[in-house]
C-alpha cells in the first residue's frame, strides 16, 4: 500500500536474541520513522531518519538501534530482545507536502 | 511539543454527521494540526491537516477555531467503516515527527 512494506509481518523470538525489522519504501521519501504500539496506547516514536545515515532518537529509543544505508530501507534492531519489547511495530514515511504520513501494515513481535 | 486533549470515546449512528473535538490551548503560531485514524488491526491512516484555515478533502473537513486553540474533525456522513481511533496531533512543521496521544475511539452504530 502506497509503496511501503514491513517485514516480517509476524515474529516470535526468545529473550536475549537479536531481532531486525525491515521497512522498505519505493517512494524515495526522505523521512522514515519507527513506532511501537502497545495495547491501550497510542503509537510511540522509537527512532526516525531524515536521510541516508541521518538518524535520531525518539521517545522510547532505549534497547533499539536503527540503520539507514539506502534511501529505501530503514532497519530497526533489537540487540537483545526482552519481553517488554513485545509489541506491534509500525514504520512510516513522509515527504514535505500535503500527503501526510503513510504507515506500513505493522510487524507483530512477540518475545518469549 | 504542544499537547492535545480529546474525549476518550464518542458514538454515532450510521449516516449521521460526526464532530470530533480537539483542544490544543498551547499551540504555537507555526504548529500544524493533523488528524489520523487507525482502524482495527491496521496502521494509522492520514485524514486531513491544516494550519489556520478550514480544510476539506474527500474524507472529512477540518474546522479550526479562530484563536487556533481548538479544532473539530467533521465526518459528514458516518459509515460503519469510520469506526476507528482518531488522533489529533500537532507538529512544528509539515514533515515534523508525529507524537501520538490516546485519541478518540469512535463507535458507529447501524
């Protein structure tokens, strides 16, 4: 939908293992964002990027790292997954203009 | 970031207009007002945004108070598909990061 794809869609992993989530866009948008959403809460910003190799921290960045080596890909890594990182993760893209943000379909991550 | 206040929930009947309020008394002169909605099991979806003037698009209308301390999202004829959580968000620029609150859960009854 609108050129943004998240992978995987679902993942179950064990505590202490590394996990990488991928966000891929075909829109050549400059800005990309990672959010997490927990039951009963709105989305919370983890990290964001405003260009290749330009990233910054959001509200809840502890335990997460990101990389953006190409315009089209924004990777979110949990270096050592914990149960508190069980959540639904959304990626978003935007560009300057009137179209707003476009969100991916989400990745449901369960850490057991 | 300036904060917004929305009712936790609202109800409507199908085919009736819905007015979703948002208070943002600490808005600054350059803050944009955005509305997004999230349908069950989906990512948020852009609805509309504005700065000072009222805005219309195919999905909804945005009415902004003259002092900009409040705004109202108007769905002209609610459908069952409009049942969602609606988020009112302020940003410092058109591509500034979105900071979500808890939004308003809209229920639409047949």
